[in-house]
C-alpha cells in the first residue's frame, strides 16, 4: 500500500549520477562475481539475448545504483525488468541478493510486496462489477456500507479517485501501529482496519488526499456485491484469467512456497522522516520498533486491498500490459479507469501538463515527465520493507518495473527510471541540462 508513503512516482524529472565505487557497506560483495553467479542460478529465466548492447549498460547502471544507495536506503538488492513489447524482448537485470543473511540471487521470479500497485487491481474489480451491472461507481457508501453513516454520501468514484472528504488514514493511526508492531503476523479484517479511523475527525479536507482507507472500503463493497472475499475476487476474476501465476494475495502470513520465493524486506528510516518529513531526533512512531527487522513474513491483511499483493516483476509488467489493453474492461469502464483528476485541485483533467503535472485516475497515476516532455503513466508502491515502481509512457509499448527490498523516504527509484529510459530510448529525451528538479507533492500517507 504504501504503508508509509504510498508514493505515486512523481518527481520523475531528476537526473542521477551513479558511482560504481560509492557507499559500499558490509553486505556489498564483488559485483562481477555476484552477477555471474546470479546468471548461473537464474538460468533459463531471462528471455533477452545478452549480446544486446543495452544489456551490459543496464547491468552497469543497476550495479552502480546499488553501490550508491544500498547503505543509505538499507536494501540488499535492486531488480529491474524491462518489457519492450508484448512479444518481447525483455531485460531482467539485478544486483545484490534476496537477503543480508545468506541471501540467494535475485531472479525474474523473485517475489516482492508490490504495495499500492494493488490499488489498480482493486479499481479494476470495481469496474468489472459495474460492467456486469452489479454496481455503479456513482453509488454511495450509504447504499453499500450503511454501517458507516458518517460517510454515507461518499461515492465509490470518490474513494478510487482519492477525492473523498476523509482526513485520517488507518495506517498512521497510533492504535493500528501499536497492534501491528506488537504482532506482525496478526490477521486484520477490512472492518478492523476501517475501525481504526471511523468516523474520523471533522474539518476541512484537501481536494485530493491519498488515503489508503478508501481502498479498504472498496474491498468491503466488492465482497458485498459478489459474496466473495477480496482474495477470492482477485483470484477468480483477475489472477487466474490473466495467468498471473507469480502473483499472490491472501489475508494471512504467506505460505512457505511464497515466502521461499520472496526477497526479504527492510525498513531503516524512522517514520518521522518518511511521514512527518522531520529528521531525527523526533517523537518515535510505534512502527519504529520494527526498524531493521525482516518484514517478509508480515501478514498481508495489514495492507489488504490498498497494498497487500505479492508478485514478481514480470507479472507486474503483464498486469500493466493488461491495464492498457482492451481485454480487461469494456470501453466505458476503460475510460473510467483512466479518467484523471488533478492532485492539486481534485478536478478532472484530460492529461497532465507542465502547469498541472500530477494526476490520479482510478488506482493509477499519471505525471508530466519533463525529461520527455510528455505524460507518463506510473505508480510506485511501498510497504514497510519494499518499494516497487512501474512506468509506461503514454505512446510507448515499453513497460519498466523496478524494485528494491527496502522502504525509504526518497525518490531514488523514480530517478533511476530516468536512467533506464536514457539507456533504452536516448533519441527521445531532452538533454540533461534542461531537466529541472521537481518536488513530489504526493509523497504522503
């Protein structure tokens, strides 16, 4: 979900310079030998011909990113998957290992918690139910969830667009954080999660505000409309039909076969940095008790429909391709899926622009990318231990997915996407000197 920040991949107009010898720590080992070992252990999983001139350049960039940011961001590995088209080729490049303790090489089938990328799955479920005539996104919570009368006039569309007039979010509730920190294996129901913030404080709200609780409410509506749990709806309506065999969600600690395929996950930064944007020392948050622990075995119910899915990077790319295809939704619902509102005003916009650079549709983000001077569809999901970003230019067939197994308060993955784009499509980019640094207005809970 973006447990802590749920960043939507803004601030993409950043150019990074990576040094292959910078910031190595005790867990960094010889990159060349590590890469060769990983290639041997992942044999048969990488579809690209390594004679492609871009492969060694991408590998050098990934290795350099790890060398520069591993110590400050606290990850043991970074992984990159590039799908140039639906028929290939693909690049799978990684640096590091699945864990600081006896980790294995990162392979294409390594699983990561994908955080708020889950929201697009939730939105598509809602839209498929609308297409089947079971609901309308203009229905209110009063129609579907009368147990929350204080929110009765909020529409499903407002929930998915993040324009609902809610102020507080469950994942920054002190009571929730204390319960989660006390037992990371605890199962939370969707009603439990909503209960941490309902009915919430009254007061003026921003026209657009990133609230994970919105998508937990959407999961309750999905269950009410179908009689299926959120996990059952995902499996029967999306995972199985799309053959996403490396994608998993159940509201429990993942089973052994999933855990064995997952990279470990680490959080090293105090939440006063990632949420309050204050450098320590500052007041401790309950989740700070979990800093430094391996978060791989977290019960996925803590993120649920806002960020609970675990997946491989190739499966994320397959999902993104499905989103932009015509096989998921009829035309009306597909138009609704990509309908944008401005993150500044909360009002509908046709597309992002230099004047209004950050937009949000139903579980998907769009940002104006100054580097290419055109809109970029993208999403960065974050949990308490993982970050995964996907990006697809509006008129491009290539899908890029990047992951690291740590949670941070920076935009390093977004910046690294630009590095990848410079390698893949140098002819379409503006010169580095013309690209200004932009802030990330959506990097909040």
